[in-house]
């Protein structure tokens, strides 16, 4: 039995609910919100916590996409231009390649990397608790 994708779905839903509840206005607010989650705080202590991959903490978040946490974390590199045209200002992701970071930057999209292992830990914790 493989529980990886169900756990990714759990963390994606958890993070989306947390961020939507907190209503961050800036990218820095997104980072602060994520650091309220114990697994992300622990990740930060170990040098693998949430970090800004492209953009600025002072930037407005715009619409937030939680598109790179579950469901096969990498779509087409051309998606960033389309996401930008759709009003997405920030993406929250587990991880992202340098090529994709460059494409997001060209599209003026902020990217917050929550952290892969920290995110997997949240998903597993919720899986076992339910």
C-alpha cells in the first residue's frame, strides 16, 4: 500500500486551510504563518524550513496557488506565465527546480518553498492521527 499521495493531499489541504484562515497580505506573512506549524519550525531549525525561493517578503501575495505540494509536484515550466495571467501572485510548494524558479520569477510570481520533508511529516502525522 502506498500512502504517499494521500499524505501529500492531507498536507496540501492542511496548509491551504491554515493560510486561508490567516489571510496573509505579504509573502512575509505567508512565511510567518507556515512557521507557526511545528513541523515547519523544526525544519527551520535544521536548515530545511520554509523559505522564499523567488520574490520578496514585502510583496503582496495576490492569489495563492498550492499547486506544487501534491499531484506530481512539477507541471509544465510554461504554467507560470499562465498562472500569472490568472492572477496568481504566490505559489506554495514543497520543492522546485532551478528551471521552474526562473520561469516563476520571469512571470513575477513569488515562490515559497515550505520544505519537502517537513511537509511529508505533516502529511504522515495527519494520516496516522485520522
